[in-house]
């Protein structure tokens, strides 16, 4: 890949050590003759990534998600140095940040195009989700009734605390916490997971990438609260809410030795780094 000549740094100043790390990376850029631009605002200001070759986020996955709309708008690859908790998107550690950052500036990286979800309300409002779209009951003490169709065919009616629709990338976020499956990020499918469904047999479902899903309230249901990548969206929206895989992708920058399975083993503490004797 081509060397980086202009890079944006998005720093979550609330994270311990993020400010100091940002200064160090700015210094590395200056040493390499790379133009850098730093902000502590997240969501990232409009057009902050315009003209940049890459965007480095210092924080957790939430901070990286805040840079995604601008990354999509200007087709700027984004990567993260994890200063949060698990960090499935911000995969670089602070310990390896200096030498990995130097390699990336020199052009030693790969770009993965990750799928997103395109959501449209009956009123024409639109939103894009990199991780997930979540519909939940407006009453924290009660269930919500939601009817789901796929390509205009009824899937079923759900009585649950809510429903999660996620990308393959987002399968390790809220979906995983709710008991949903881990999906390889290159799968480009849509996963739906009920949140604490009233019917025990209501489980996650995986839909083909070209599926067109629609969610409506059951006749006795209340309108849901809808969030996109953790942020409230579609305030007072008109249902049904249509969900499909978007034509737009997110360019995610990764070091050349990136391994999805190694990240899973590390973050979920699966172990398995040493060889296993098949005779055991």
C-alpha cells in the first residue's frame, strides 16, 4: 500500500494516557514528514477527515464508531489503538502502538472493506450502522411486540425486550452479549438476535446479504426506541423500519499480520496459542 502522507488523530481525552499517546504519535508523524491533524471531539467534526489518507483513533470501540460516518463520507481508512475494554474494532494495543504506527505510516498495512446496514423509516429517514441497529421497548419494565418480515414474507412476531440487527463486524458487540453468534467479518450477512425473548425457542437468525428486512409493531405493541451504533435515532419514526445491507462500506485499516481469530482468542481468553496434542 502507499505510504501515509496525511493522517488524522482522534483522541478520547477521557481515556487515561490517550493525550500523552496522541502527542507521541504526532511527534512520530513529524519525524516521518507526515502531516497530522488532531482532535479530541467525538463524534468527529464534519469534514475533519477530508483530504486525509488515514484516521487513527485513540480510545475504545465507541470512539472509533464516532469516526465512522466521516470515514464513510470521505472514504478514509480508519484504525484504532485500544484504550477501552475489549476492543474488537480498535485492535492495536498501546504496547505495540509505536512500532505498528511507524509501519502503517510507511505503507505496511491492508484495507478491509466492512459491510454496513442501511435503515430507512416509513417516513424516509435514513441511517447507516457499522455495528448494529437495536429496537427496544420504551418501557424498561415491559416487553415489546415486533413483527419481522424478510423479502415481504413473515418471519414471526417477537415478544421480547427488543431485537438486535447487526453486521458481521458488529456480531461481537451487543449481539454477542445477548447470546448471538460470532460471525466472521467477511461473511457480509445480517444477524438478528432477540433480547430476552418471551418464547424460549426464539433464537438468533442469520439472513443472506441480499435480504430486505422490515420491522413493525405487533398490533398490541408500543413503538420501539431505536438506536444505531449505540446512538438514539429515528426519533418518533414511522414504522415499518426497513433494514438491508448497504452499498456503502467502511474502509478498516489493519496491520498486514492482522488475524481475526487471534483477536478472538486474545479478547475472549480462549487460549489455544500452543499446539494441541490430538492424542489427548
